[in-house]
């Protein structure tokens, strides 16, 4: 995806300036690979960025937060806080979720922060909620009819922009655009798919 599609806005998310700076510094240090981490906070307010390790096999265009870092969410919860966000970098692309990001969005209660270094002197941090719908659809038929693209081996994606007419096959989906449809077909033919709705939460950087 090269452009940034129109996306409905939710409530702003609050990033104190040091948290915002930490995400950008971590993203820059990791270039050309994607970096990732988590955000401690409450609701839409972040308190701290905790860098994680990217354990994905293909770190140039994918990320997976290491389990030790993810486990810290339980420590936050004991303190009455939460893992309010997960961040990762896009070293050369826009700050918008990819089909792979939609596939990897396992925490519907967390915001997904993306730091784009597409223009290195002007980093962009945006935040999105990605809500998965586990709909009982014939994903392979949809893939073949709508021309999903293979985003990585075995993973197929389709992006429905808000401004594009909904194909008749998707007329009764009940999910508002923009959304991804993602499906994985593994070697033995097992198909797993879902529809992932995207909402943007404007990032407000506040003084520390
Ligand atoms: Zn991404």
C-alpha cells in the first residue's frame, strides 16, 4: 500500500513526548528491520514505551513481539494498568496497517501504533484499533473471486477502502470499511480467515 486510505477516527490517544520520542528512537535504531514493543498505560493514555525484541523470521517487513515482553502485561494489570498499545516500525512504508499487520492483530483491546520512517527526517506515528471478526465465510472462494494478493507465502489479503464500492459478494458482511479480509491456507489445505476492521485514533503528543 502506498497511499494512506480514508479511515474513521476514534478518540485521540495521548502520548507523552518522551514516549513518542522513545518509539521513534527505537524505530531508527532498528532500521532497516522493523522493531516492536509495547505501551504501558490506561485506556487511551500511554505512560511508557517498553522496547521488545522482534522475533519474526522476516524482520524487514514483519514483526512479532517476543513473549517475555508480552508477559509484562500481567504485571501492568496487577498495578491497575494495561498493555494499552503495541508499536512497530515501518522502515520504508507509510504508517498504515498492512494485511500482515491485520493478520497479526491479536489484541483487539490494544491500539496498534505504527512509526513510519518513510521520510527519515520526518517520522510519523499513527495509532489504529484493529477489530477482528471471525466470520464463517468461504475465504478461498472470496480470494479467487476478488483477487486477493499473496502478502507472504500462504497468507492472502484484500483491502476494502472506504471510498470504493463494496463488491456485491461483500454486501452482507456487516463490517464497515476500511477493512482487510485476510486468510491463511496452509500446506495441508487448512483455511483460517477473518475480517479486520480499522479505526484510527489520532495521536496527541503532550509535554511530559
Ligand atoms: Zn506493519
